[in-house]
């Protein structure tokens, strides 16, 4: 997995200006007490298709990627609307009697790159206009948007707060990609990163506060991993109100390798996710094989 994505980093170094670098997104709370009272009188926002809880009850099927380069994943191939149509077809293959499928676009909103950039953080933030186009496409098919963070030498909480404007929406969730969380002296593509539970918990607590203030539906916090030490002290991960952490098992290979990796990294304390790769997986697992995994993944994402 890292080989193809490292190649994509080289491409991104040349085209990062297309994504645009923003210095912040979203602002602080403001408004009068009358505004607050009026907001409280309004019905609480719901998820696409109704309801306020994703897990349990929904089976999430996602496409992952970003538009700068097709090597970053399937979501970035073609227009946002064409990606939405592909997502609908993939999600329908997971239609179950017990749960409703919920399509999701996992958009890399903060992209790690080899270029340090003006601030030395080795990451590029997508322009708001790009995020807006994917959110618009997601809403056309009653999907959610999941904003993925590859923080480079920044940290997850800083980058999550930069996305506050979008996370205030009822149909936008968050994903963390520790592979691209670099320590001082490390460069994305040359080192494999990791994150501790304390930093993840700081994000989930902050996100829980945003959910409470906005009376928002439940948000996912997807945490990618393909080695056991990529998420350190994961038994200490918290589940604050309104936020559902999902440990997503990453990594490509043949079916036997992927099943073995899932057995190694899946757990029962939190929901599990499972990632598939259209190109790198050797013998792409069919939906029925994915559904046969135990514990059953509640979040399935295709790159």
C-alpha cells in the first residue's frame, strides 16, 4: 500500500497548488442568546435517510481518495458526481436485511506530501471549494462525507479544527490516517507514522463537543491501521457522546493475507472497518466474503 501512495506523493509535490492551501477553515462560536433559543426550537438535524445514529443500525460502504491524482484512490477518479454513481453501485452490493447501507465518500482533506511547504508541516489542505463539491455530490445520493486527515508533521487535533466549518454539518464525519502522522525529522513516504490513544482521544472529545453544541447526529471517527503499533494503546481509546470510533483494518494482499490481517487487528470493544484495494488486492474479496468476516465489519471502504 505504501509503495503506490509514495509514488502519489511525488506527483502531489508538483500539483499541490491545485488543491490550494488554506490557513484555516471555520470560525468561533458567535451570536446572541436569542439566536441560541431559536436554534434550540428547531428540529435536531438528521442523517441522510433519517435518524441520528450511524452505528449500530447502518452498514457504511465508502470510496476513498482525492482528486489530485488517481493513485490516491477511487474517489478521486472522474468528477465527484461520477464517483458518487460508482459508490452507489458498490454500496448496493452490501444491501442487507438487518441493516441499511449508508454510502460514504472518504475524501482526503489533508494530504501528506514530501514538500515541507511554507509552514514546514509536510501537508496540503484541500481548498474549501473542492470539499464543497464532494459534499454536494454526496448529498445527491444520500451519502455522508468523511474527511480524512494525513497530517504530515502537524497533529490530528490541529487539522481537525481546521475542518470545523465542515464538521459542523450533520452529514460530515472524520477519519485519521496515522501512517502519515510524522514526528520531527520524519518525511512522509520515507517513514511510516503512528499515533497514540491520547491524541486520538483529544480529537474525539473535541468532536463530541462540536456535536453537542450543534445538536448534530452521531459522527464517525475512522482510525486507519495496518500494523498493531500504528495506534498505540488502542485499548485506551474513548467513545465520547455523539462520536463512534471505528478501527479500520488497512493493507492489501491476497484474500488469505487480508483475512489474517483482519483476525490480527480486529477487536470487539469498538466497531471494525475493512479496507479493500481495487488495484493492489490480488483477487478482490466479494461483498459476501467481506460480510463473512467475524466480527462483521460495519465500515467497508474501497481505495
